[in-house]
C-alpha cells in the first residue's frame, strides 16, 4: 500500500462526524469498466472463445480471480488463472497508455476533498500495477492512501480492503463514506460498516438502509457525504 501523506491518522477532520472518504476506482472515478470487458473479450478471443455479453454483469466489479475464474469455467478455456491474469493486465495496461477518462464530477470531488484536508483512500480490486498507472490520470496527491486488490488477503466483496483503509487512517468505519459503482463493491463497504453512495455504472443497484443511490458524481460533494454520516447518528 502507498500513502502520499505520512501519519494520516493525524489528519482526521476535527469537529466533523465524517472521518474519511473511500472511493472505488474502475467505473467510479474512471470510465474503465468497459475497458476491462474489452480486454477480457480480446484475451479470450485469442484463446478461441467468444464471451457472452450476458456474462458482463456477472464479472463486473469483482476481484480478477473471481471474474476470470468464472469466464474460464464458462468457456472451458485451457489456461490457468495466473497465466490469464498476466494477459489481462497487459492488455488493459496497453489500453490506458495515453491516460483514462474520468467520470463526470470525479475531478471536482477529489479537488474538494483535498481542499478540505479530508482523508481520502482509493480502494480498488485492481492490482497495484494498474492502480499506479491510473493514478497518473487521477493525481496521486489526491489520495492519503491507496489499497490494491493484490495487497489484501481477501478483496471485494469481503470487507477487508475497507477495514484496512480505515485502520490505516485511524478512522471508525461507521464514520467513513464509501463511493462505489457495483454491487460487489457496495457489499464490501457495507460489510465493513461504512455508509455507501452507489453510482451504478453497468448494473443497477437498489437503495437500502445506510445506502443512497445517485446518478453520477455530479450529485456528490463533501456536504452531501457529511450528511450521510450525521443522518445515521
């Protein structure tokens, strides 16, 4: 894990019920969910298999081991998980060589969080090599901490990545807001006890207790996130 600011626990916003904001990457901050599907389609095509479009909703948002494991089983492709993981990361990395498009409202929200010294963590199921490339577009200085999927024993939908981020920031998970775009990510955040803002990218997500659903990050700002926390206490 990397941290751009030493001793992040000293930066908790005093007098605010909201202690930290955690953000997913693919499909939440950057418009890359389609890139991953394109990479999967291309890699499996090279192996002689055609992916069913219906499988897209099944694999979106999850750890690569689960998503690719499903696709290997569904297609019967003769390849191991470690082998295809390398191929997919290579394909995706070449796709983002010239940067990645940010989701509407992402740059503004990150700038606002930074301006108010709100501890902010990027929490992704993507591997470190991919996160570090995407950070070139997002700005590594915008995050107090980043957590990659290959740096935790269990990644999303398990709560571990968000619990780890909260621990590193010295924050109470129940006073942290999480922004996610998939049901898998939402499940991980809620299992950690965080309040969730869902911004669905591929498949719909229903509202629930402790969770709000918005159309885009354009509807999200620091005041909104703070209300999400204070409204629960």
